[in-house]
């Protein structure tokens, strides 16, 4: 996820302080990974330097002065371009799991155990996500569905690979 573009998009509804941006980000997107304040302010500093935001006002606070940021026209254009650009599909052609299976076969370890352990971990995560989905709002349900669909695809790969371990062992061993 592009933190900068996300913060810019949040600014389109109106000027905000860094604290408000962090709170809005965490509420909408940061359920599992809330932003650190330092990340917000370093990102805003970069966006300011690049002309994508401007300081709309400075107010005294309990600590340092609070800057209120507003998106510029260049920032709006940048967000629009980012939204219109499709994300690159991740084909996972060289996944860590595949590497572990092949290395297990090359070193005469039990690759089936690796696949079984991974299957158990995927199923554990799917149970967690399903529970979260049941209690979540629509946004949380959609996020969980996305993750669950990826985990289901991984499970299919795990089953297919387990069924082909002997052929794979023959193919990868010298």
C-alpha cells in the first residue's frame, strides 16, 4: 500500500493535522498495521517537499506546533493517476514456500512435513480471519475475504504439490 497516496486521498475531504490523518488511516486501513506517528510526519514532509501538499495553517499545541496540511492540485492529480493505475498481479513465481519444498527434497528431508505444517498454519489463519469477518463491518469483511481467497489458493497449491512430490523430487535432484 502506498502510504503517501493514501494520506493524500484522505486529505481530499479537507485539511487535517498529522494526528487526524493517522487516526483516519488507522480507522479505515490500519486494523492490522497502524501507522506510527513518525511515519505520518516523515511522509507528510516528503509530500510537502514534492509539492503534493501545503501547510494550510499552524496552531499552537501542548507540545510542538500543529501543522494542518491540505492537498494541492498536483496532489489531487497524483492520487487520480495512482487510483487509475492497476496494481501488478503478484504471480508468486519464486515463493519462499516453494524454495523450502525444493531444498527439503534436495537435502533428502521430508518435504511432506513442510507442506503439512504450512497447511496447518494456513488453516489456523483462515479460522482467525473467518472469526474476524463474522464480527467485522463491511470493510473488514472485504479485507478478510481478500485474504481468505488467497489462502484458499495457497491450500490448493499445497495439495497439488503434495500429490506431485515424487515427480518434483525426481525433477530437482541430481
